[in-house]
């Protein structure tokens, strides 16, 4: 197993290098270099451009040097100093902008993932075991509705209902009192009180999808001979289903963890905008629209890294769950 | 037959599948008896309801299958506090998921299957699966169960049993897998082992080894074996009694020597004609295969289900009348209208025959 993990980590390295190169290319895509943008920008606001500042910047990003030197400066800056470059739109270091949002996004995504699994597992198992029962039909119907209704619509509906019926405003992740407050237990509690709305909205589509996946996987397994064997041993139905077919049906489930992670991070942009959430989605969208390339490129790279890490985690989980993968490499 | 020798008494068993396309009458009035300590072979072409008969006994039918009629009397003998407790249980009346039938599954009646690869979990070690079978029915600790499992693996001829405990199915050969499966089935000392085509998926050498093992275990442990097969060679080698099944009914039952020497049902006769004969020259003579095919389950012939393929079909009779079960000797029945004629001389079923399986 250890060997397996080590090999996987080794495989990750070239992938990560390629990801960083692509992100760097994206940053370089808009015409003109970074300095030109800064200068135009500053001129537009009527400020004078200090020659000394320009020279310092040129030095920092190696702009007068070949492209691979620029890349090298950029990537070592990130790795050694956590310096992702400057966002000209916000006139702040990218790192100052993204970490807080990334943390909240991650919290929200994790909560959504847990919600999705907590619902999709039992419902999917039930749907498969009681195939074509009324419960199965209801779950299937709700699932399709969940898949079909766009998230932003659900967000609007939920905001309306919350406001009309419960007289509660559901935008944002914090109450106004807590937005700028330092972290405390009451702030965490406030976060939890707001979190369920986006979790519910973002989670429905994924939950509905996972219910279908779980149901289909399990239906494939339920009539396998090893289930009959377990039954012939005298096990109770509930125990044998959880121990054997559900365990096997978990494999395709786990292999989806890899791509759920980045989808949860980026796919929630629309909902985040509707609900005014301080997460990464809206910021990424804005950065792309205003060609704030260091910010956008950094986001894209972090999302890609998350995908790679997610795939890594799902590979490890898969190997841990399934001896056929672990032992027959 | 001595009453206390009876192990299993199946009476008019009917099992049907209620599918969207109609009702499949997989088992349609099967009756047979099984004696304690014997090997009973159930033989017939594929699709004749052998597997479903076996599964009906344990009540492990897949949805939408159900035992709809009949009785399955299991004569259970258990040692309780050193005393023999005898009980006759009608398995057909037990709830399929109830505690009574679960108590019998794996403990009194165990089952092994055709495909050991797919019949064992691909992601659990064989040790895990055997220990689970032990601990389901016996009040032993984990380490005691482990010891017992290792002992079982040794008993079925698996080398280095302690190491093999942690092996997964894909790490074992076909023969070893089937041995592990047998070890699991034996784990609680069943009085009846149902083996559904246990050697069909194996190569010939391994097949012979597994059959030898089964025979040896049966004698050592004093259990009975219900062996399901489509291979008359296996029947000749293993059986005490044989039940010939065709399309969900029993065509013929009797002692294996009697049935092989003097097959009565035209289906049995055709089956015997279709195998190479031991000790007889077959050069120049091609083997007969049975005319036609097993009809599809939705279009069962009326009357005798075998009549469309039968060489001795009586027109206007076999296609209309369902043949009764005719007792033609002690422990010997046939279900064929040829023998339903009053005044027809009943042949002595035990008449000495010149050679085994002589072509009639
Ligand atoms: N799950 C099922 N649904 C519908 N029909 C079935 C099912 N399982 C078995 N059958 C039918 O029952 C009949 C007997 O099958 P089986 O007992 O498996 O035959 P075999 O003698 O080869 O073991 C077949 O006609 C088969 O089509
Ligand atoms: Mg079969």
C-alpha cells in the first residue's frame, strides 16, 4: 500500500508541472505584458507612473528576460514565498485575496460533499434494494427534478421562501455583524446558520446524480452470485447487503471524488453570485472579465491542483477499498 | 425406506417467476426424496429447473421468483446439549427472510455454486468470508473462528492454509477457489450439502479432484450431498440415487444403477444415448444428441413437456395428458404415459443387465 501511495505521488509531479505551465500561459495570453496593463491602468486613473516602481516590477517578474525565466520566477515565487503576483484590479497581492475565500469555499464544498453523500447513500441503496417500489419512484422523481432545476432558480426560490415565510435573509455566509469580526465560536455558529442554504442549493444536483449512480451500481451488484452465497450462509439481508454489494458498488462512487472537488469549487459560481457569497466563484468570474490575469491564472492553477489532489485521494481510497487495484499493479 | 433415514422429502414443489412477460413455471410439481448419508444427483439439460429446485429448498430465489406450492420437509437432527433433537420442518412455509430459515441456511443445509470466482466476494479475503460463516452460527471467538477456518482449509486440501486465509479470490486458482468455497460450506457441519454444478467451470483434472474431495468429505463427515449436474459421467461416478429433471418436472427417479441399466423415461434413454459409453467401442458410431432443444420457458408444451422431442410420443395422448408419477418399484418412479397403461407388463426394474449403460 505504501509503495502504491509513493508511486501515485511520483505520478502527480509531472501533472502538476504541466498544470502550472498551462496556468502561466493563460496569464500571458492577453496582449501586452503585465507592465503595459499596469501602466495603461494607472494612466487611466490619472496617476503618474513612477519609473523606479516600474523598474522594480520589471526586476521582480523578470519581464525583460526570456519567457522560461519569467515562468521560473513566477513558480518559485509561489512555491517559496507564496507570492502569486499582483492583482491590478484590486491593487493587492493575489495571495491576500484568495486564501480567505478559498478557505470559505472549501468549507462550503466539504459541507456540500458530506450533505450529498449523507443523502445519496441511503436513498440510492434504498432505491436499488426496493427497485420499482413507490419509494423508489418518489426518490427517482425528486432526483430528476433536482437534476433538472438549475441551481440559480433554486437559490432564488429558497431566498424568496426564506424571506417570505421565515422572515430571514439568506444572502451571504455571515450576518452583517460578523462579516468583519475576528473568528470566534459565535462567528462559526453564524456561519453554520447561513451555510445550509448554499449547501442545499449546490448539493441537490450532485445528490440527485449520485443517487442515480449509487442505484445503478448497486443494481448491477445485487444479483451477483456472491450475494446469493452470503444469503445461503444465513446472514440477515441488511447486513449482507451492506457488507458485500454496497462495498463493491462503492468503487465507481469513490472514483468520482476526484472531479467532485473542483466542480464544487468552481461550479458554485452562479449560486454564489445570486446569494452574494464571499467564495472563489464570483471573484474568478470577475477576474476573467476584467483580464486580471495573475488573479485568474492563480485561481485556475489552484483549481487544477485541487483536481489533481482529488484524483490522488480517490485513487488512494479506491486502492484501500479494493484489493484488486491494490495488489494487481 | 426406513422413516428415520429420510432427510429431505420434497412434495409437488412449484416455483414460478412472475416476470413482466408472463409467468415462468421454472419448477412445476417436483417430488423426490433424499436419504440421510446418500449422494443424490439431479441431472438434466440446462434450463430444466435444477438450480431453481435447489434454491427453493433454501428459499434463496431471486426476485421475482417464489415458491407457490408444495412442501419441502427437512428432517433435521441436531445435537442440543449432547442430546439428539429430531424435527421435521416444512421449509416451504418459512418466511424467506425470517430467522428460522436463516438458522438453517449455512448450518444444517449449506450450498456451493458453479462459479467459485464470482460466488465469493472479490474484495474480502477468503479467511474473512469463512470466519463470518462460522461466527454466524457458532458461539466462538474471533481467534477460535480463525483456527477453525484454517483447519477447514487444510481439510479441503489447500496448502499453507494459514497464509491462504489472507488471500483474495483473484489470487487463487479455480480449483483452490472451489476448495475454499467447500471449506466455507462445511464450516458449521451441515447435514446436507447442495452442490450446484460445482465442477462445471473447472478443467477436467481439477474436476476429478474436487469430486474425489466431495466424496471423501461426505464419508468422513457423514453428510448428504445433493449434486446438481448436466454431466452423466459425474452422475455415474458420484450418485447413489438420481433424479432426472426435464422442464421443471421429474422425469424419472431411482437408484443410479437401476436408472443407468434400465432407463424408463424416453428422456433418460435419450440422455444416456448422448454420452460416450465407458468400455464400449464408439468408433464409427456417432453419438446421438437429443432431437430438438429445450423450449423457451414461456411456451411450455401442454401435456407431457417432453412430447415434442420424444421418439415414442403417443399422438393425441402425450400432448394432452399430463403424465402422473408412476411408482414402478421400490424407490423408483417414472413420469411417462407409456407406463400408464393398465395391463402393460411391468418389467422387473432390477433385471440383471449385461453391461453398464448398454445402448437400448
Ligand atoms: N430470475 C429469473 N427470472 C425468470 N426466469 C428465471 C429466473 N431464473 C431462472 N429462471 C427460469 O427458470 C428455469 C429454470 O432455470 P434453472 O433452474 O436455472 O435451470 P438449470 O436446470 O439449468 O439449473 C429456466 O427456464 C429459467 O429461464
Ligand atoms: Mg443451473
